[in-house]
């Protein structure tokens, strides 16, 4: 960052686009000190309300943006790797459900939501297939994640493919408070969200796998190493 009153700023100006930088030079504004000394009304007149006020605030060391102590992840992923070829589609789907359970929990813990989901499958011959989809709305809830994951899996038409690994990646992450949820009249939606909240509380207190969907009851710890020790199963 160029310093106040220390001559001409480097080119291009730090965090200023080329067009704005050229315009600043045109009006003799070469340093942060020059911008800080300029009346905010003059900056608004020259650059518009939003840019003018932003330039004035930053020149005076004012930045209303929330400080992020750690970089926000751009994506999250979960994977199941098998030590043998898995041909059974039902087993593929059970592991997809386990992946969405894990990924959804991690998103909710991080207070993030995803708008883009990718399913990747690796085969015994080391080739692979990938399918992606943009979600109708950002979410961190397991049910819509699982629905989308199943739809992407069905598009792959694997039939009896020799699968060695399945992975799920959540991308286009954003803060959970920015996510909206479409209201429905389906009472099962409220029940599903209530169960999910109970699961999250149990997981926070007793660890992962305390409560699991009944569909995961037959998934072995060998193929689902992230889901262990669960003793309660929900329909």
C-alpha cells in the first residue's frame, strides 16, 4: 500500500482498477494523502457516490468489511476409498448418503452453504467420471445435498461398474446467513430439519456417528471410515 505523502503511488494503484487509477492521476491524485485531503463531495462528483465514498474512507484508514482471521475455504470435499471393487449400486448410494451426511455436517459447523455440488467416481482401471450441478439455492442441509448427489449418480449410469472410490465436493461456498430456503408445504421437511438439528447437537456432544440414518446401518466401517461407533439409527 502506498503511504500518505510519500510521492507518487506505484502503478497500478493497490486495490484500484486501471480506469480509476488513470482518472486519479488525471486529477492530480497520486498518493493516499492526496485522496485523504480531497473533499468527499469532490470525490463523489468525480467517481460517483459508491466509489467516491469508498476512496475517501480507505484513504482515512476506514474499512467496514469484517476481518476474516482465517481464509474462507473455497470448497469442501469428502471421499470414500474402497479396498476392493464395489459393483453394487445400493452400496454406492449408501456411501453417497454417508458422504452427504459428513459434508453437510462440516458445512453447518463452518456456517457455510454450497451452491455447486460435484460427484466423482474412480474405477478399478483408474479412470473416472465426474458430474456437477448448480443447486437451486445454497444449502448445507443433508437432504437436498443427498437428493442432488443421487441425481448426479443416476446420470452416470454406472450399472455394475467396478468402483474403487466415490467423492463429493461442495463448491461456490458462501456464509450460511446469505443462503435462503424455499418454503414448502411438505410437513416432512420440518421433521427432517428437526432431526438434523438433533443429530448436530448429539454429534457436537458425543462425536460423529452417534445418530445415523437407518440406510447406513449396514455400511461397514471398512468402506465408511468416517462413520463409526453410531448406535442410534433414524428412519
